[in-house]
């Protein structure tokens, strides 16, 4: 059995330059499984979603929640009850979750593996481990292969941090079949046609951040020589409805602000939106953007929300929450748009140490419901197959 418990006794500087955070004390416990009733969703082919809670680095508290839209029930920390014979802690820092080919994939960053589950049951199927490759960041899929980005080095801010890489994994065997070196500390990725785009942050080399996007040809899994230059410390990457790629730049929290760039279908930066971005999600012909921009000068966060019309590539709203309830959100962190009814989901990481909150807004920006999650709720993956055997997640069963 792959061992997932890791302990770290140092302070880690967040590459997003938001703020310093401390590890949990030994007295804190993983949130127990629970069921919270919420407002059921409209009947839809989308049956719900999985939410991966990152949890603070060193806490070993990454967890998965599940929302059943038809039942109107939110299930907390489902993995232990469904997998009683597997190590209950998913590991250290949940960095991404995706559904592909009947399976659910959860990237567990510092623990250095990808947990693979059956999407119908959330039961453990396999583990993707890549020897000598720590710090996994993102996962995307194409034609039977998974592509995993990695910092390719330990958790350590140093000018000598090595270039990162992208690993190609055969999803039939869950084994590595190729590897390509990219820029420094690669983050999110996007696939357009037969090209894979990789945001190179350079976060461990601060203040000498990277500012490029690497391009990999998926036909032969080779990196193109040319890189696309964007703002420093790039992080998020999302495709819009016209296959333009939106890239966030986190800046340096001092002199260079966060920004959002658009890479067109000719692999050129066609526009800078002058829009700070901590996270974003596409819905229809809109890109929903939220930002928590930390200033090391003022020692304060500036929180903003916006909608970009992806047809005109202009900011059409400076707040997609219309009922004033954004005032209750302490630290907006994750965001997702329901692919059918356009509900807006925003996660609140709050103090990044204790359980967070998930907010559901309708397409008009009015709050429908909210629930308590695990620590640092971050990544969501919608599913068109309702999770089976939910009885085992009900209290007393």
C-alpha cells in the first residue's frame, strides 16, 4: 500500500504570494463524514459534482466531498466510508480533480501521487505514482492518456529550483510512457487541438519568476522551441467557447499586479485584460473571474469578482454576485460553473486552517445555499453519473 502520511516542519511560502500559513496542530482532526441537506437542483444530465479540499500543507487532510443534485444532499469527506480498507487520509494537498473515462482522478501534490477511483462509486481503483517526481500540480486528458504537470523538485524556494516537466501516463496501465521538460514550476494546463499548453510560474525562484507558456505537440509528445510570453508567475489556464486560452498572472504582490491574458488560436497573446485573477471558470460565452490579491506593501487582500464576455473579450461586470452576499465570503478560492443551468459555485477557504464553505449562486448571482466543506475547498469536477451506494454515507448506516 502506498504510504500517504507526510510531515513537514518548515514554513512554506505560497507561490501565489498571498500570505504565510501555518500547519495544523496535532489536536485538529479531519472533518468526519456527514450529510447536509441543501436545495435540490433542476433535473439535468449533470447529476452532481465532486469537490476536492486541498487542506493546509503538512496537515495530511486532503479530502473529497460529493454533491448529489437530484437528492439535494451534500456529503462531506466521502473517501473513508467508501474505502474502509484503504488509508483514510488522501494525503498532503489536493491539487486537482477530474473525471475521465469512467474514473475520478485526484492529484495529491506533496504526497506525490494521483488517486484513481471509479466515478460511479468513488471506490479506489489504482494509484499513479511516478518515481523520483515530487510536487504534482495538474492533470488533463487526451485520447487515453493523462498528462500530469510537476515542479520536478522538493518544496523549497531557491534560485536553483529546477525546470519542471509534464509526464504522459497511459490510463489503461496507469504507468508513465513519456516525459517532457518545460519551464520552471509548471501549474495548470490546457489542451487545444493536438497541443498541450503549460503555464510556467517560476514560483520557487521568486523574485525571478517565469513568465512563459510552454507548448507541447501531442502527436509526438515533443516541446516546441517557442514559448509564449505572458505576465510573471502564470497559474490558471482555461479555454473559452471559441478555444481561446485565458491565462492568469499572479504578479509579485508588490510592484507587478495580477493580470489576465488571452492566447488566441494562432498561439499569440491577443489581449491583456488588466484584470486580476486568482481563479476562473468558463460558462457559455462568459468567463467568471475571482481574485484575492495580496499586497506586501499594504499587508491587505483586495477581493474582486468579474465577468468577461468571451465574444467581445471585454469585462462586462465587476461583480457576478448580485445580492450582496459576497460580503460573507472571507477568501474566495475555487470557482466552477454548472455546465447546464449555469449555477455559480464559489468556495471560501476562510482562514486556510479550518473547514471552509461552499456557496451556490444561481445564474443571476443570487445565493441559493451554502455548506461547510473540508479545509481549503478548491477544485470541482461535475459528473453525469450519480454516485451509487449513498446509503453507506448516511449517519448510522
